């Protein structure tokens, strides 16, 4: 199979999923996380090749934060520029609940055809 | 594009900057900042490896500069589109009158008006800060104390420029940097000072601060006169009607020059003129907001990036 086709399909899928995953990661933890930490958590959860490059989560984090779904604070760091720590807001949790519903519905719908339970 | 894979953080950042050439300077500033945070953390997390070894694996984890640049271009637009409520759709083209009064439903008009009044305070603050900073550090530069003062002063100026940018983005929606200026490759203290003084943005930022005083005065006068005249023209006749029904006891009655204005038709005319002036004021405020955002971007963000 053509590898570039697979990559393109993955990229198309990732469009909205990255934001959903980031909201889910931040909703499941009580601590504030910064970009690098979130990237490493995703990397650990991943089996085999990464579904998306870690560099792509930063612009999404920033956009979610600008939309009021995450709050952030800056903490100085010894290893580099100050880190921005993120925490999910109530609006973010509401968005996550809504999007999770859409995701489950979509996944079930697609699975019905792929697994052939639907004629 | 075929470029050699970056072997150091500085080289990676340089390539990322190249890949983003032509993008919004605020977006470039943010992208470089994020990449540096990740790369430095990655190097710190692998103490046994050299920077070059860590960078070798970066393309498969963080992504190559081209990929990351593409992510900033696409993802930001896409996520923004998914999060923003869909723009209201109008089936029939609006008449000019509806368009004219539509400004009352545009939040940017109100925030811009607020900003115009705020600039009297911020403009005075910026002006005082810039003039004091320049004169104190310039006059003390002959003794050694002037140098650290200058560094602190320029550092504070950058933070204030970032804050002003955030304020302008909140008010006009124009994209402004969300992260401070990238300090550039590590260098000695004196080299850093040289960079600061040689950076055109340092000087345009200070120019912006100085100019904000006269500009702030003009904005304030425009906003307050428009509001005062508009509201006054609407409120005058209305209050006069209440007074005639005895609402305010023994207040003297309202007289307007020329005297024909002190009549029912004159009152209607006053209220109509007040509404018109208020609407025009909001239009002007929205326009000023847009122009000012471009002006601020040209002086606070674009130079030297």
C-alpha cells in the first residue's frame, strides 16, 4: 500500500481529533500540564508509530486556550523559555462532553459498516 | 524542500522560521516559542545524549520544521473554524439603512470605543515610561549603572508591548503575539545588549509608546465628544418632557438655540440627530480600532521579525 496515502488519510482524520484528545487528557488529570508533558503522555500511550507529530499539539492548545476552553499560566523553567501550564475550564469540560458524544456516535456508525454488521 | 536535517536547536528554529516566512509575524513568534520550549525540554530530559543526537530523533517525534510549520498554518485555521460559532447568514442583502445601524450589534464597536477612552490613561503611562526610561538610562550610561538599567527598561518595554498587543487583540480581534519575543541564540551579556539596541523592534516599540500620548488624547476627545453630544441630544428632550410633567420639581426648563428647537418638532430633530451622531461615533470607533490594530502591529510586531 502507498504510505503517503495512509499518511494523508491520518492527517484528514486528525483535524478535530487532536483537540478532542487534548481536552480528554486535561480533563482526566488534577494537575496543570505543559506542552511537553502532554506530548510525552500521548507518546507513551501510543503503540507503534505516532498518530500525529507532537509539534502539532501546540497550536491546538493555544487555539483552545484562546477560545476559553483552557486556562493557562506561565512558570519559569531552568531548561528553556518559561513554560505555559494548561488546565481545562468548565466550558472545556462541556465541550469535551459534547464532542465525546459525537465521537462515540461517529465511531459506532463507521464500525457498523467496517465490521459488516450493517448490510 | 530538501534541506539538511537540523543538528542543533538554533538551526531547527532557523529552519522553522524560514518555513513560516510570509506568515503572520505573531504566529511565527508563537511557533518559535513553542518549538523552543519542546526542544529544550527534550534535551534536558536526555542528559546522556548530545544536542545533535536528540535533534536527530526530533523529526519523528516533534516533526520536521516543514511539518510543524504546516501544522501551525492549517491547525490554527481549522481549530479556529471549528470552535467559532458560524457567522450569521443573511438571505437577503441588507439595505444600506440596516447596514448603517448594524454597528449597534457589533461588539467590536463598543470595545473599540472603550479602548479609545482607555488610551488617555495607557498613552500617558507609556509616554512617561518611555521618556523616563530613555532619559535615565541614557544619562547614566556614562557610569556603569546605566547599562543594567537600560536592560531592565527594554525588558519591561517588551512585556508592556506584549500586554498592549493582548489588549488590542481582545478589542479588535486582530491576531497579535501571545508569547514574548524570542531572545535569539544564546550569547554573552554584552552581545545581548548589542542585539537589543540593534533590533529595530526595540526602537519602534519605544516610538509607539511615545506616540501613544498624543494619539490617546485625540482618541479620548473623539470618543467622549461623540458620546456626550449624542447622548446629550437624545437625553435633553426626553428629560424636558419628564420635567413638564413635574418629574423634577422646580428645575428650570430647557431652552435651546435657535429657539425653534425648543418645540415638539425641534425635540424630534434633536433625538434623531443624537441617534445619528451616536451611530457615526460607533462607526468611527470601529474604524479607529481596525486602523490602530494595524498601526500597533506595524510598530510592535513586524519590525525585525
